[in-house]
């Protein structure tokens, strides 16, 4: 027998963790297997009103696996199933269901909490509705965190995620423009399904896998060579070496300034030195540096 929960769980933030801990506790109570059904993309993805996933699906699954067995669902394949038929799928070999207050299911999202309560009662399934998690007067949600990331408010986003927001990928060889300016950078690519943070310079933590701190510029490089594709350029403090072809993980810690089109290369270099100075001050004040 099993207990289950279902949702998108993008970001696996602290609100999700509240649901997942409830699932784990219920599984222990009923001596059942905890199962998590994660929907790959939310409905907004298909309507064209979606800013992007917070984290890759693989990362989401890894985080969810801390709480139970994980299965993926494609919304396009299940969106036209009638609510009662979808519940039939949920109820097979099920002793308990855990969902958030905003959970809806079935064709046109007609299945609401009241219907879920009725159907669960008829089948003798224990249903637990988890209250929203409120932080600073706001409901914690993936939508809110996406908004904060787009606004550059990473410190608040990190608080709601329960960890620093990650950007990672394989380092590729670009035109080495940073090196020519005295600031060699590791350039990484990300999946196009992921949200793009606000353009600008961020203080970050970098794993190569050894831990370092540094600065990441996210944007189009308007001063040097404006590009069409977003660039993720990481300058690692106190690092020497070659990272080409290696996977690195970057965690956004603080937003320092917006991307700017400087009037000259010299002005850009001067600002980069200032960014570095500000970064070290923050690290000395707030982090183990």
C-alpha cells in the first residue's frame, strides 16, 4: 500500500517541504510507501505565460527523492482525464493522500478539495490538506519565487527556497574577453526551460567542486559585445586553473547591481574592480570567508 502526494513541486521550496514532511509522517503512521507524483511543467508552460522552471527536472527529482519514490507526470497526457477518473488512478492501493490547499485535478481543473474530500471518504482513504505556509505575510509559492528571481531579490528567494538559488552547467570556451580585461571568467550554459534571473552582477558561491566565492554577470554584455543569447559569466575569487569542460555549480547570494552599458572599456574595468571590492566586504561581514 502507499500514501501519495501530487503537484509540480518546482524548486522544492519550504512550502513543498511542509507537504513532503507530512507525507513522510503519514507513511510512517500507516507503514506505507510514500510516493510523489511531480508534474513536469505547470499549465502556464502550455499557455505561453510561463517564465521558466526554477530548477531542472533532474534536480527536482533528486530533492524529492529524499521523501519518497518519485514519478513524473506530463500534464498534456492527463489534463483531459475527468476528475473522478483521475481520482481512480490516485486511489489504487492508496491509504492516504496529502495535498496543499490549492490542489485541483481533472479536466479543466474541475476537481477541487471538496470533491477530493468526498471521494476519499467514500474509498476510506485518509486525506490531509496542508495549510499554506505564510512568510512575511505572503504565501510561499513557486510563482512568488520566480517573481523574486526575475526582480533580482535573491536573498528573499533563497529564504523561501530554503537554500541558495542554483545556476549550474558545463564551462565552455568563449572569446576569453574577461581574461583580456584582467577578469577571467568561467562561462556556463543553462537549459532554455529555466527562468532567467534579472540581468546584473551577483555575489555568488561557486563549487568546482571545491567551494569558492565570486561574482556572476548575467546578461547580454552590452559594453563589450552585445549578444542575442543570455551569458552567465562567473569570476571566481582567489582561483587559478582551467575549468573548460567541467560542471560547476553557482549559488546566487546577493544582487549587487544592474547590468549597464558603460561609455568605455576603462569605465567597465573600474566598475569591475569596485564590484570585487564590494563583494569582499559582504563576504567578510556575512559569510565564512
